[in-house]
C-alpha cells in the first residue's frame, strides 16, 4: 500500500481548518477500514481505494458506490468538494501551503478541474455564483489499474436552472473549462428539452460530465418529481418504456421511500436506460430510519441483492469518535484534531445515502448502493475562537460603520453557505432526537430572506425548496424528519415561504390548516396538538402527562403571529401573555429576549386600547436588557450574541427607533467586535427541554447544561442559529439608521 505521507506537501492554515503535513483522504479511510465489510469490499479493492485517496486532499465528505446485485467486490469512490471546504483552495491552486500531487497535475483532466474551480471561486470568474459544489467520482473496476481522471458532478445554483438556455450556458462553460469535448447539437437539444419540460418544483440537482477528449455523454440528475409525474415526464421528453420495467419499479418503490430521483443519460441520443434513486428525507442510518430494512428486503425478495450483501450494506452505519492521543489514530488526523485543544473532538459519522435501480430497455435491473462518511467536530459549548489579533478597528462614523456592517454581513453569509450539510440543510442543536435540520433551516432561511444580498435570497429559496420537498402527514414540519411535526417548525416554514413568495402555494395552505389544529381555547398555539405522536416517538408510558407540551406557548404563538396570513389572529392572546415587566415568557428558551422580540414584531402596529402601555413596557424591558449586555466586558466568548441580536431587532422595529440611536449603535458595534474569525458568532441561543408535564419551566431548577434529554439546555456548537439571528438584526438596524430623517 502506498504511504499516504509520500504524496503530500508541507502544512499550513486554510480557512477555519488546519491542513497539516502528511495528511490526505487516505488517513480518514484507513481509520474507517475496519468498518468496511469484507464480503462487500475485499481487502485488495480497499487498498486500491486508499491508493487513490492518498493523492487527494483531506476532504470532509466522501462516498462509495457498490454493486448490490453481484459479488465482484467493486467499490467506486466519490469525494465532495464544496467551495466552503478548505480543500477547494487546493484544487483551485490558491493554497499557499498545499498543492495537488504532481502526478495529478500532469494530467489534462486535473488541469481542467483546476480551471473549473478557479472560475467557480474567484471574483470575476465566469461560473462564480452559478455552481455550488463539486463531486469527483472515480471508477475503480476490479483488476484494472485505478483511473486517476474522475467524472465531475456539479450542482447549479437555483438562479441558473431556468430558463433552459441559461442552464445550457453553464454546462457549456463547465465543459470548456474542463477541456472536454463540446456538446454535439443533438445533445444540446436534448438538454434543453429535459430542462424545459420540468414541472414546477422539480429541478436538475446535479450534472455529471466526463473530462474525456471525445464526447462520451453526460448525466442529468433530477429531483422534485412525484412518483406519479415521472413516467408522464419521461414520455413528454420522447423516452419510451418499452419493457414497462420503469413503471413497475416506480409502483414498487413508491411506498418504500420518501422520494424518487430520476437519472437520465444523454449521449449523441438520449440513452434508453434510466436510473431511479430511492431517498429517505430523515437520518441516513438504519438505527433511526427503519424503512431501510423494508427497502433492502424488497431488493432481496426481487433477487436484486443477496441476503449477505444486504446485511453487509446495512452494517456500515455508525460513529467513530477519535481518541486523538491513541496510537490507532494516524498522525495527520491526530494533529488536526489536537489543534482544537480542549475545545473539540473529532468524529466520523458513517451512513447510508441511497439505493439506485437502473432499468435497461430489455427489462433488466442493476442495483447500486451508496454509502459514505462525514468528518465532524464536536465542540464544547464554551469553546471560543478569538477574533484575529490586529484586525482593523471599526469606528462609529457613519461611512465606515456601513462598510463594516456590509463586510460583516457578507462574511456571515459565506459562513452559512459553508455550514450546510451535503444535502443542503442547515443543522444545529443536539438533543435526544438528534440535530435539527427542518426547524433550523426554516429559521436561518427566513433570516437570510430579510437581507438585501442576492446570494442570501438564493439561500433562502433553496431552504424553502428543501422544506417544500419534505412532505409530512397532516401538512406540518418537525424538528427533523425523524420526529412528529410541530407548530413551531411549521410556523417558521410558513414565514420562510411567505418571505420568498411561496405563501400562496397548496403546501403552505396545508401547513396553515395544520397549525389550526394546535389552537387552544386561550387563543394561543400549542407546540403539539396531541400527546400521542410525540409520546410514541419518545417511548414514554401512557401515565406520563403531556399537558405542558400540548398547552399554548407564547414563544410558538409569536412566531405564527408574524405570518402575513395570521396578522391580528393572535394579538389578544399575546397581550394577555405579557408579563408585568414587559417581557413575554418563553417555554422552550432559557432567555425571554427571543419570545419578546417576536411578540413585539407581531404587535408593533396592533397596540390595543385595553393594553395601552404594552409596547412601551416591552421596549423598556428590551432597553434594560441590552444595556446590561453592553455593560459586560467585551469578550467574544461571552454568550450574549443571540439575546443581544433579539433585543436589537426589537428596537429596530420600534416607532421611536431614533430616540435610541446611541444604544443601537453600541449594540451593533459590540456585535461586530465579537464576530469570530470564521465570520460566525458564538453559539448563545439556549434551547431548553422541559418535562412534557411541566406547565411553567421557569419554576424548574437544576437544568442539565450537558445533557440531551428532558430538563436539559442545549447550546450547540454549529453556531447557525445565532449567526443567522445576528445577521438579521444588524441588517435591519443598519437599514433603519440609514433612513432619511423626516
């Protein structure tokens, strides 16, 4: 086996992660080698994968493709290189301390990949802001020397998928940069027909190109088609299902998976083979998604997979927590992990991704399984990344203040771009039900939709497309795909939909009806309409009361009250829920700034005669809280960014905003000063989980700040929730300050 250390260069710092000497992708795969089932991946094939990986940068995400219907032992390799990954700069040749292996740079295909990356990542590049990420796929047939020229798969940004001519321009540009053969006219016509016939909600999510000197075709991967739309769509673009195999596969798979993605190959003519990818929207591990077993059982029952292969494929999932001081950890990984000191540990999450059934014109089916891993950092809540020493000071002058704010927002948006998981979701918090994707993505997307940057708007629309594609019984959304839907997540999804112009869609109307089932006699919304779904999910016995979780919650109701479709609907409940000090209680949050800001936003134009002092009391409370935070020592590690952002936003929405200009400017300056070197803000949104029978969590004591179950407080390390909140607040406040004086 080739020594991975022989193909890397000197160490250095790139972005937020240090790339150290003698570290390549091979080290990650070596760590995971014991988990590759020998019946699925013979040792000889694994060695060949390590040989290729030793030439590649240490990307955080990699995947594998295996044939489930045969025992050849073939395993192909794919690596993800989004623009946010520090390894992207190595591919682009812009890393001051690292370079690709010389054996790769000698090849025309890799020089083409370099040109593509530069065009994607550099200011003024022809493909900048048109392609989101790359996947490099290496075919490794058994008994043949590993190929070093990968196929390139790229995801286009939502703004370039329509019209079809714009999409074709991006494909042409990528092909030219890769040095591949130009598309023949017949293929160009087919691509425009495929793209132009897509119904609303469907999109080409990946395009695959071979960097060959002769045109050998390309692949279009389509998401968003319902099972009932796939065959009519195929027939509409001129494809014929002569054997009825595709129709049979669709009918069988519809009940076994959440989504079916369609793969179409285009050569000089449209290829008659099509692929159907089966996807689950939730966790990619059988331990959390039991339907993996049903899907794999179906394959075995149809003779498309042996029982032994089924067991081997399903056994891959799990987690590797790195003992960084242990001898079993390779030196490069150990060095990278220990650079984080006591702030974090490294772990690998192994999971299944999808199964693809390819149907031939003669009715034959080929089945491939896709699995992989992602390297994560598990950071302690108190971890702090200090601002760069010697950073340019920010002043309070109006001109330089606007420049500083603009720069901070742009950098924060870049951080959020790179914080998405491979499927495009934002994730944050970590409780017994796992991390949240739907709730956090709806929240972050709505925050971004309020910014003036086109890139932020595109991200918000992308978040809505993901949510729109995750259909749950009854019309709502949940914390993640593995738990029952709730009113809070659903309300944020509705807010996001309205902010990107999708508020009138049937999906949102269904969600509004779902919220109606959570209305209580008090006039407020409960997080859960009934106890049974969440009780079944948690496994609590019938005698455990869920009176707390099914009662009306001001922090949830205030979210829905901000939706245009609910304006005025919850006013009276919110006024009655206001505390005597002017704040609003928060059931799910340790701090009341979140719920108070949302309630003030919903009620800012709705003050009632029977509550004449409500908003002035609230404003006084917010002012006092913000002043208290500003009195604290300026420290990037102090957990104040989130509540400060909530207070700042509440002030910016007030009618007497200019009377508080000094306080607002002080808050903005403090937030800018505490932005971390990766452009995020320290996680400080303190989510709490009261026992389900608890009606007033403010009366509880003894919260567990390191737990994940009930009576715990979660402040997770990914910083998405806090960063999105700060960006929204400083953007709104700076815009208000720039308004002309009347």
